[in-house]
C-alpha cells in the first residue's frame, strides 16, 4: 500500500480509535460503522494533517479507505515553494552598507 494509505490508517487508529485489525484496503467507512458526519470530521482532519484541499463531501460512507488515500494523493498539498534567496545588503556609492 502507499505511504498515504498507511498514514490514513494510522490516523484512523490513533485519532479516531478504530481497531487496526478491522481495517483493510477494501474496508469502507460503513464497514467501520462511520457515517457521513464522521467523514466530514475526518476530511477536516485530513486537510490539516495532509494539507489536502478536500471538499466536505469528497468521500461517502461507502467508499473504501484506499479511495480516500488516492483522493489525498490527487489533492494533496503542492510541493513547498523554494525558500526565497535573501537580497544582498545595499551598498552606497562610498562603499558603506545601508
């Protein structure tokens, strides 16, 4: 499985107290007795944890966990921008730094 899937499973286990033994690639949120309200909360946590820009209705209870992991991969945070290069200090005509 992907690193995103593994992180998502870890999130479900650690943050939402889901039994890891109940989770498999084809497990749906319905299988875990999680409804659409739970998914809204999960998607908000995913936005914070993964930097993924997901709508509140991006997943449904019938979706398998792998589908949500794929969704995170498709809508994840963009690569961080390169750090700006600091400008050289200004030097006056007399050679003094400003």
